[in-house]
């Protein structure tokens, strides 16, 4: 009974989020299909991941390598007959230490928290063992003091140059986390968050100029992973293509 109630709550939460996403898309002239809704499943038990999957979530974000690999190894085995046709994609969105790079490189579909050259060099050692290239997003620091990320565009450009030398890595876009604001009804808070997202869009524009991909199978800068539970509608307005939402999905 408890699992049934939890499943209903998660499905209802997702439906409410979807409605808000659709409204934001309508108001900005965007198509709903342009945006991926990711369920941030860190600290969430596999039973709740299962309910989110059943409610239509196929992208999940984990912050810790050990937790993510343990949880989704089990999940992939349980749904081995479905994940081939209904694409499951598991991303690492938390900071990655070099001593865990091998495990992360071999397990995750995408690492969104690529924030320094040394990490790219470490990942490069292991990706040749994968069946297909490891997708990576470059994390840009845009204002959240407690978060990491490349500090400026020049740092981003050096990172791209390094990634392009590694056949087992595939550039997929950019990620950032806007500063957390307690009261998103305040114009100053909205302005701060909007400015953060606009920096990521500007970085995308510059990367498309300097490192254009003619063949999208080789890579692209299409993904803009920005927007969380408290600011995702602003992120949609500013061009986000992937929303990372946890608490609004998994908490009753």
C-alpha cells in the first residue's frame, strides 16, 4: 500500500512539473520536445526511481559515483528487456574525484560535471574500454560560490581542445548551477539567476563559433543543462534543454 501511495505521489508530482514546463514553453514560443526532464535521484531509493521510470522519466542524475553505480546496476538488470528500447540514461552531475574517474568513465552515460583539465586527462585513460564514447558536459562556473566549474571562456576553450584529442570522449554541451535564491519572487533574485543562465548561453554561442560540429555524431554543443526545482521556468525562458529536478519529483 505504501509503495502504491508513493508511486501515485511521484506520478502526480511529475504531472504537475510537466504542466509547468508546458506553460513555460508556450509563453516563450518553444516546443516541449526541446527539453529533457531529468530526475535527480541522489539519496533516493531504487523503489522511487522505479516509480519515476514508470511515470515516464528516463534520464536520471546522480551525485555520487558509488551510490549511482550500485543503484543503477540493479536497475539496469531488472529492466534489461526494456532499457534497450526505452532509453535509460544515467548522468553523473556531482563533483568527480580523480580516484573515481575510472568507475565513472565506464559506468555513466554522461558526466555533466567536467570542470578541469586534469579530470579530462584522467577520463581519457579509461574511455577506450567503452563500447561507445562517453558524453561529457563542460561545467561553467556562473555564480554559485560553493560550486566548481571553469571560470571563464578561455578555460573552456582549452578544455575543448583537449577533449577533441580523445576519441573516446564526446562533447555534448554545457552545464551550470545558478546561485540558490531563497525568495524567487524578488526581482533581484530572478535577475541573478537569469544572468547565470545567460552566461551559459553565451558560452554555447562562442563554442559553436570556435568549435563547430558538422557531424552531430562526433559531438555538439546542443545540451544546456541548467534549471532546478526552484528556477526551472526561468531556465526554460533562457534556453535550457535539460532540467535537473529532484525534490519536486521525489518528495511528497
